[in-house]
C-alpha cells in the first residue's frame, strides 16, 4: 500500500461501501454512481492506484451541504410557485 498523507484527527474512509455508509446511503453502487456523475466528491486518493479513499471530513462536508430528497434544484428563486397569502 502506498504511503498516504496524514491529516491529524481525520480518518481515511476506504472503498465505496464504507464511503456510502459514512454518507448515510444504503448502496455502494449509489455512492460510486454519485461520484462518477460528480454528485459526490471525487476520492481524495487511491490505494495501489485502484481502491478509492476519502477523508471522513470530505464526506461529512459533502453530506452537510447536500440538498434533501425531492428538492427542486432545477428551479431558480423566480420560478418558485407563489405562496398564497392570507386575507388581510
């Protein structure tokens, strides 16, 4: 295994299954699909040039900034439906 840079207090998460679990996903296939489509962060490195790894903080920061399921990210603020106002 190649020597990896150290980041004190940060854990290396190795492989798609472990990264998916850290991200709260149930499928390693979903995680690898997100990564290949740039929906999730690219690996911070690779062991032996193959197996991807991420810093735990990379996944945690991605998870914090992720929009929720069903979010209409395709709409701008101007495209949002107007909320009805009460009678005044």
